[in-house]
C-alpha cells in the first residue's frame, strides 16, 4: 500500500502539472510539456516494481495469480523502458523522436506480455465455469468481435483515414504500422472478454483491482487511438492531452498491480505450498 500511495502522489502531481500547463499554454505546445515524459516513465516503472513484489508473495510462476502479476508487471516495465528511450531522444539526443525507434520496440513488447498476463489471470477466476454456460459462450463470441470491429473503425478508418502505409522498402515501419492497431485491438478484446466472464473474481476480494486493470486497458486503448490520430494529422506534441491519458492508464495499471496483494488468510497457504491454481 505504501508504493500505491507514492504512485498516487506522483500521478496527482502529474495531473496538477498538466492542468496548469494546459491553462497556461492554451492547449498548445510548450517546452515545459517535455517534462511530462519523465513522469510517464516513473509511474509505470514504480507500478512494475510493486507488481514484482506482489508476484513474489504470490509464489511467482508457481501460482496462476503470481504468473499473471509477473507478466502484467513485465508488460508495464517494458512500457516504462519505452518511455526511457523516448526521454533519451528528448533530453539527451535532443532530436525529434524517430519512428520506428527503440522506444517502439519496447512499447510493443508490453502488449503480448499484458495479454498473456490477463489470460493467466483468467485461469484463477471463474472463466472456465462461465464458459460452460450459454451466456458465457455468447459473450466469448460477441465481445471480441465488437472490440475488433470497433478497433478497426477507430484505429484505421478514423485515426489513419482508412489507410495503413505498407512500404515494402521500410520493413520495420510497416511492421509497427500494422502491429500498433492490431495489438491495441487484441488487448482490448482480451481484457473486455476476461472481465465479462469473471466479474466474481475470487469471490469478490480482488474485484476492485481487476476492474481497475480493465479500465486501465480501456484508457490505454483510447490513448493509442488519440496518439495515432494526432500524429497522423500532425497535431501531437509533448504534453498533449494524449500524454495525460497515457499517464492515467499507467497510473491505473500500476494501482491494480499494487492492490493485487496477498491477503493474510492466503499468505499461510502460499507459504505451505497450497497456492491457488
């Protein structure tokens, strides 16, 4: 809980700083907006540290929850490393962040790790029992379809004007152009499906952190959409509202990892080897 309080204070500072910056500059680019990128590194980094600590208490890969928290924390950590590279370009190299770059390489690693983390988390919930019901089977089909269709419309039709540049002469640019919208769609579909099928997570004890986790992925999805949109029409700048959205998503994700802690009634069973599946 101590780490959660620290992360909350940093996010509060971020919110105040961004609000002041927005009022002061009138929604335009300003040099001070560059410093928001530092907070975008610190928040997920601390969240990952908190997650790794909780994962160890859950037994790490020896339990489904421990494995899930490890993977979710790794995803959050790689995202923070992406922001570390981003800050290098901004403050050390003092150049416009290239695309693609090492920052993009770190960012995209977070999505498969988050997806695997959510899938692992589902094993410790009532998902397998929900799938035995007709309602569960219907949700398993409908939710991903709606999420993917919505993602295609927002990330391709709206954000990119219906065009994804497939330049065969630049393989890595083409790879990231495709992976970003696909990755956003997949993690959104998985997280929404997971939440739809497992609302009574572990009898409700961890319902709040799981709900926060899903909201974090939803906001991160919206941030990805806005980032694609603003970079496509060349209106993005460091300190834009999209950066505050990313900060909010990383804050919520970090809080979720901080709150998925082992309760005292579970600690003894974990220490004796009787861990959750």
